[in-house]
C-alpha cells in the first residue's frame, strides 16, 4: 500500500513537472507582431540589395529593441506607404513604423506613440532651379503618394500655381527629377541626404514649418494597449542613450 502510494505520488509529481514544462514552453514562445513598413526610406527602412534582401534601418533597430524589451518577435511586411494604415485596419499588420508622421487626419483612424524623431522637409531641384518656395510657380512637383509631403505640396498649391504628381516609392521620385519629368520633389532632409551626396546636380532648400510637423511615431490600431507599452520603452531609450546611439548610427553625427 505504501509502495503504491509512493508510485502514485511520484507519477503525480512527474505529471506536474511535465505540465509546468509545457506551460513554460508556451509562455517562452514569443508573440509575433507584424510590422508594416515601406522599405523605400533610407535610412529609416530600406534594403541594401548589395548585401542582402533584409530590411534594415533606424526604424527596424528601434522596433527590434522595443520588441526585445517587451518579449515580442517582430516580422516585417513591406508595402507601398500609401497602403500602410489601411493594411493595419484590415489586420494584415499589427503596427506601422515607416517614418510616419502622426497627423490629425491619420489620428482619426489610428493611435500613435510619442514622436521618436523629428526631421525637416526639403524642396529639391536640379541645378538650383528652385531657390525659394515661390520659384515653384508653374512647375511640376513630385511627392510620395499619401505622404505629408503630398500635403505640403497641396498647401503650396493654395498660394502658388503648381502641378502635383505623385509616385509610390521614393527612388522613383529621384528618377523623375533626374530625367526632367518633374521640376522639383519634396523629400525629408534625412532621406534626401544620401541622394544629395551622390547627385551633385541636385540642390535643396528647406520648407519653413513647425518643428513637430515632420516627426515620426509608431501607429497602432485605435485603442491598442501596445501604444503605451511601446511609449514606455521609447522613453527608456531616450533616457538611457539608446535612441541617441541609433540616431548617430543611422543619421550621422551632425544630427
Ligand atoms: N513622414 C512622412 C509621412 O509621414 C513620409 C514618410 C514616408 N515613409 C516611407 N517609409 N516611405 O507622410
């Protein structure tokens, strides 16, 4: 009887341990979050095709850091910028990180984290054809579809007569400018930098605007509890120097 009891106890113990193990296993298996991005935005997110087909950049590093802190695994889905928020609403991606500015319009359908980086907008033309915004009069201006730069062009259009033409990917805009099919393009300074360094015939001017108008934040579906979770880690990264480190890594020292 005693023997039977101890066998029973031992097997209960084994079952218990096994149970605990499998429970451990499921909680160890990280929850996957799908990040939607538009990988045409070096140095935020892009593919360095000479090296690999992996999407890399400032946003990707931040996303990975946050995911590690919170115990998530990140999978990245690349698509055109203009379709990102709709893809999130359709639950095809869990969040959007694409150097995206939290505009009032976008906030109607998405929640945004705090801004983690702020840039400026430039008007870029060939051989300095545009010295000031007014010089755009009568010219064709290229912008990325669905971007705040498209909004900027529309603002300019209210005051000056310009023709706006849009493209889905940033490299296409530079192609159009080079080929002379557009007279100018509106691009964020950090993204323009790499192109300006390579194409000496391109010249840029800054568009005067409020500092927070070209900031980047992460978008989540309305009411998501992850917005706050992510905000805490963004704050931590700003406090512990990690954000500064990544800004230096991807934008260079002068930022
Ligand atoms: N900051 C601008 C916006 O929110 C442009 C972002 C474009 N991002 C990209 N990955 N192409 O509209």
